[in-house]
């Protein structure tokens, strides 16, 4: 095909498309909004939503710990709003107290050995 023929065919196709778009736009139906009204009644509001997919937190914050131990109870759930100084988990206090007591006995023993050697 030569170039003049391609230009003529393309021009005819473009003109036909423009005419079709104008005709469709002029003869298109107008859309109306319908509103339904009802009498006010007392009752419970029921609303349910179903969805599929994966839930993800909007903002994730890394939380570090200063002590280690076995968690006895967790007071918050994932993505709950928390405030400063709020207790998040409750650790088993007996294990923690025993570790602190063991550390204290170790320090007392070290002081005793030091006093014996450097008197």
C-alpha cells in the first residue's frame, strides 16, 4: 500500500469514529436519581460487612523489652491503640523475682570474697 492510501483510510476511520461518538452522546439517555422514603420506626440497626483478603496494620511499631521471662497475660491485641506507660504484657513475677534474688546473692558473695582478700 502506498502512503496516500493509508492516510485516506485512517482519515475516513477517524471521521467515522467522531461521528459515532457525537451521535451516541446526543442520543444518550439522561440518568435520574431515585430517592425512596419511609416512615420512621423504632428498632435495632443491623449492618454487616463481609470482605475477603489480608488485613494489615496501618502503622507497625517495633517494641523492645528490658526484661525477659514467660508472659503470664497479654492485655492488648494486635493493632490496639495504647497509651504511654500502659501495661502490655504481664510477666510471671516469680521467675523474675528469683532471677533478681540470684543476682543479689551473687553480688553479696562477690563483696564477701573481696572483703576477705583485701582486708
